[in-house]
């Protein structure tokens, strides 16, 4: 039987894997659409290069796909844009069948091939920004693009065909029988944004520098190693421009958890007030929310409001988890407010406030309520909503 390969440019082949069944990434981000591990084979007149490999477990299918195009033993170079095992996990299997193949990576990447995969030193080639590799009518140029999403990451540019291989950058967790971004319809941008939030938002400063390099190269095709290939790359570049350095939206994300309804009562008042003030709100009840949707919506939100009851002198565990992610994931909208309820001794809002402030947030209002909210508490919840809406309007 033949496995699917796609020639995305003359003698440049997609030989990747569609992982329809994967349901989590990094052990916490849901993958409702699975993901893909895109590997690309470039066949030059004299040399053959494989760009990135696949997640462990899929090496045999990768090799079968390659063998439909060239004997895998003919591979001269394995270009490792990123050392994370979902792309580099197949290196050793490819090296076994391609005895002359050498792994090409940044200096840090080369070090990682030793640490992660025990690649012998004579089979490693270190490249730096601007270096080129001649395959025969196919020239590969290497572009250092660190911290996307590990420190060793780089891009590879196929100069003749103007194809830029970006590994994690500009990718998405989508698996589809369709390879190209323009074929997957409305699924692409929300998923690309959700992916951006988890993988790239913590590194948005690096992403901005990388975008400048991408814009300079002006590639015809952008071929990431997750999700669809962009043969009209302008839309994903513009989306990344907005997510990394564009203006924030007049939008507030309210995340909360409630055990006996007091915190939820406050949440309804706060959400309604912010909305009535003309600022978009998106509430997430953490008992049912997908945390990746919270992060996605925080990509371009101006503010976040966190609500939690006090549990054992601190915040509810779900609120602690959300607060930790929000404080550490490079959220750009740094306006915050906190509210919560307690029965006999508080502590929840203080705990959340400390963590948010450590993450660079400015907490503009804190509201603590003992027991079910009374009319005076409702008034304070309205004040909190108005204070947040006012700051957001001033900032946008
Ligand atoms: Fe898809 Fe950072 O690996």
C-alpha cells in the first residue's frame, strides 16, 4: 500500500504524520482535532535532506513514506529545527537506515542531540545564522530563531523554492486529510490562536524578532511542523503580528470557581457590569472550562478578573492552577482584579494577588465577601466591574 506524501514544491515533499488520536499536548492542553508532525524531504541534484522527523512511534511510517520517493539510505542530512521529541524523536531510526546522514542544528541544538538522543559527535553539524547548505539546485539557508519554543530552535529556508520551514512557529494542532491552510476552512485561525497561546505566548518577544526575519525573507510557502502548510502565508503572518504586538482588544476575561454560589453571584454582577459598560467580557467557570480557551482569549484581552472562594486559608485549587498559568504565560494585558468569598477566615484573594503581582499584573480592585453577598457587597461588585471597565477603556 502507498502512504500519503505531498509534493509542496518541485522535489520538496511532505512526508509527515497525521496523529488523529492524540488528545493532549504537554500533558495538559486538550487536542480535540489531534495534531500532525510534519516532516519534509528535499531532494536535490546531489544531496537529500530531511527536515525534522516525527513523534516516537511513527518512525516506520515516516521511513515508508520516504522510501516511496527515494531510498531512505540516501538521506545525507537530517535538519533538526527543534530538539523536542515530537519532531526530533525519529532521528535515531532515520540515522540507522541512513548510515551517512548527519544531523544539522544550531550549536545548542547539536548539544541537545547528544543529551536527548546520544547522537555521536561525528554525525553532528552545527550551523549558525545565515549559513547555507548546498543540495544541488536546492540551497538551504539556516536562520537562528531561538526560544520558539526551546532555546535551540531555528528555521530552514529553501531559497530556490522560497519555502520556509518554521517547525513549531506558525503551526497549529490540527490534523486533517487536507494539507494546506486554505483547505481547512474556519477551523484554522481559532486553533492557530489556541496553539499560539500555549506554545508561543510565553515567548512573544522572541516571536516578534522571528516575525521580522520571516517578513524579510518574504517566503512563498510557510511549512510548519504542526498543522496545515501556508501557501498564502500572509494571513498567518498578520495574525501573529496582531497576537505578538498588535493593540489589545477592549475585552476582559473573567475566570472563577464557586462552591456554594457566593463567588458565582459576585461573578454575575461583575461580568454584567463590565459588559454594560461597553467592554466585552468572556466568563469561564473553571469547573467546566477548557484552560486552553482561557489562554487563547487572553492573547488579546486587556484585563483578567479572577474569582475564588477561600479553601483551607488559600485559594481554590482550580483558581490556583489558573492563576499560575495566567501569571506565567506572558499575557500582555496586565490589568487585573480579584474577588472571592469566605466563611470564617479569608486568604484566597491575597494569595492570588501575590502571584499576579509577581507576574507583572496591576491589581486595580480586590473584593472579599464573607458568606452570601448582601446588598452592600453587590454594590462593591458593581464598583469592581466599573473600575476594571474604566481602566480597560483608558488603555485601549
Ligand atoms: Fe512541537 Fe516544541 O515541539
